[in-house]
C-alpha cells in the first residue's frame, strides 16, 4: 500500500497520551486509550498489506512472519535485556524474580496472559512492573498468529471476508462488554476481548466503509474522529469500565481519522514533527515505561514538573537512538532481507532467550525470607482477615457472599460494623481484641471502597457487598459503624457523601485514615537491606495530604477520626516491626494480624476507638 504520513502522525496522537498518562501528568487521566488507537492502526495497516498481496497472489505467511520479526523483535529484545540489567541492580530479589518471569512471558508473547494470571488486589502494584506494557504487543502478535491464515482461507473459498470478520468482531465486542463487569482483568488483558479493536482497522482496510463523498464529509469525519480520541483522553480515568463499550469511542475515532484521508486533520497529522514522533513511537512505547518504573522504585520520580520533563526527555532520547541504530539498520539490512535467515534467527533468538530466562528464573527464585521477614504469608493473613467468610476478593463466586452471615447483630452486646476494602479487613483482627465485649462484624471486599452513595464499581461481588451493607445500615441501627479503605485523593468527595449518609443511621461513625505504604513488600525490603531503617525510607509512601484532608473532613462532619499514620509513624518515625521483631506489614501496605492487634490496641489505649 502507499505510504501515508498521516497514519504515522496518528501514531503520535496515540503515543503522547500514553506517555503523559504514565508520567501522571494532570488532565490526561484517559491517556491509556492510546493503546486502543494503536490497535486500530495496526489492524488497518497489516490488513491492507495482507489483502493486497493475497489479491495479487504474492502473499506468503512465512514472509509475513519474517517482516513481523524484523519489525518487532530487535528493539524489544534490547529493551528487555536493558531492563533485566537495570533490574538486577535496582530491584529487590522478589521483584527481580517477578521481572524475570515477566521477561520470559514477553519473549514468548504471552505477557498478557501472565499479567492476567498474576493480577489481583494483593499482587505487587501494577505501576511497579517494568514490562507491564508488553501486554499489548502480546495481544497483537496473538492476533496475527491466526488472522492471516483466516483471511487467506476465507478469500480463497470465495466467502465474504468482511462478513466473516464482521461476525468475529461482533462476537469479540460482545464478549468484551459482557466480561468487563464480570472479569475485568481478563477483559483488559486477554486477546478475545480485544481483537475487535484490531478488526475495526481490518474491516476499514477491506473497504467495508464507502469512501467519503466531498470535502465537507472528509472534514467533518476527520474532526469528529480526533474529537472522540481527545474526549476519551480527557474524560476517562482508572475507574472507567474498560475496554467494553468505552473502548469503542477512541477506536471509532481512530478509524474515522484514518478514513478521512485528505482532510485538514489528515494534513495536520502529516506535519513533520507529528510524523517523526510516529516513526519513533514503537521504541518510545518500549523504553518509556521501564524508565518510569525504575525511577519510581528508587524514589527519583515523584511527579514534579521537572522530574516529568526529565524522564520524558530521557525516554525520547532513548527512543530516537533505538529507532536510528536498531530499528532502521535491521529493516535495511541486506543480510536480514532473506526470509529463511530471518525466521531461523528469530526462532533461535526466542528459544535462546527463553532458555536463558528459565535458567535465570531458577537461579533467582525467591528463597526463604530471613528471620526479620518471617511474617505471616498472604494466605494466612487473608484467613485472619476472614477471607471467604465476611471478607472477599475480586473473583469470589457471588454465591459465596452471604451477607446475612456477616450483618446479623448479637442482641446481647453492642454491635460495631466494619465496612470497606482490604484496608478495612486488615484492621478486623485487631479491632476484635481491642474491643472486648463488643460484637465486631465486618463485610468487606478487596478493591471496593465503601461508597454507599453513587458507587460506580463494576465488579459484581463489590456491587453485591455495597448493596448489602447499604440495606443493613438502613434497616439496623448499629452501635457504631467503622469505615476504612485504601483512600485515594480523588475519591475524597465520595467519602464525604458516604459519611453524611451514615451519620444519622448510627450513634457513632469512626473513619480510619490511610496507612503508610511501600513501593515494594516490606519484608523483602528488610531482608535485602543491610540497614533497613535507613534503606526503607526511599521505598516509603506516606499519605500525609490524604490524612490531613480526611481529618478535617471528619471534624466538619462530626465523625470520629483515627489516624493510622499517627499510630504507625509516631513522631514521624514509622514502625517496621511488631513486638516480636517481625515486619508489621506483610506486603506493601497491609498489616499482619499481629500488627493489626498491636496497632488497634494502641488506638484503644489512646481512646481513639468508641467505648460503650
């Protein structure tokens, strides 16, 4: 097909929001949709190429895969190697072990499956996985394993390619819409719920949409398409159910911009700066995320304007170098023009890298944690929190959530109800001991803040818990309602609405503030550090601003406030160990049961907890 500069410009429109979103630039809360724009572009370009070659009877699947290998593998392998080298120096042992597994899944183009299987509320924070972004490459390559053969088979049998692909598109889109509220991680990461986005581009390439008649039509479609992309970038955020219906808007926007060839938008995107950014967009996508993650990990990147500019400049510099000295030479190499040589080299590289990474994974498998780190593991901690009974995590079968078992008061003693997410559940062991003679009930759900007014969470288990708690507090006057969660600064208005709702329904409302967090699991930081008290500071996240704002909110609403920061960081010196000398938090934020008991005991001793 004929080269179109405006499509390289559209790549710039895709990559810039992704970079700004990952760098936490204010106002770009939906920048993640740039990946969806890339999917549409990829579907359009690759299908145009394949369809033209099939029509001319010159298509070769082996040649197609050789082109993909030349395009994708060199820069990807360099970035993976550089990330592993940096990770071996900067990361803690457990995090490096996770990185090796992630690198192996990236080399095999199954990182989307790996991330889906390893993603959960209790997993390491996603924003600390250096190869997280390779999931989208895996989706594309999985699509192109099957797509060329399917298209060739359909065309050679005289069937309508558009009809068959249209059916697949509708099925994939329907599955995506169905899965978003039921299995959000699977819907986000897996190919079956994403291929419809590539198929939008594919159907556009097959001429399903008739050419635009007249200049006015092209101008309107181009402008509307760019507006859809911009609106998605500005209006969406991490709480937007995605992909599903919401992914349709940026995908349609990208398709409209592509289709409006010759429009003012098309000419704008053909400008040299936009085209150049588009040309280096693949390398820019590969390099920017590991840089941001390592900078966060070491505490070098906290989101200040200067830091943001520096890290984006570094990413752009690496991208230009990668494009100039890796991508271009490989594409122009006569040595690598031979299809069979490329395929043999790619196969050997993938096999060799896989074998090396397997060996590395075995060498760096997490060993036993030293004495300082022998805290309860996550399974034991979750059990102490009451998981499966009155505390649940994402993916819990709906039938296992029986609210009546958790929300029925004991008529013989005062009853307190604890609501919130896992950062409420981790207080439960301590509250039960700190409040003797009280019936401390809980109904909590991981990743589900207890917003009883206007909750927009899509997880069906979360919705069931929120509905049950709302009905219970309206029907039963509990002696006190205790509320805690992993509070985020942009959610504080929802906290205030919930507190206003609860205040007339109970004698006392107690709001627990946020707790100190870490950029890695605390036991691993302690184990890997010669001087934990000194080293842990660079990994620590102290939510002072949220604590201050919640304290003020509680005072304004006549709600008792318990500052977990004051308890765990008295006089600014944060506790690392419980009374037995073991880590007080078992992961990057949740208290061990022993830590919970000690902290809530301190709260009771200071008179922070309600007494009847």
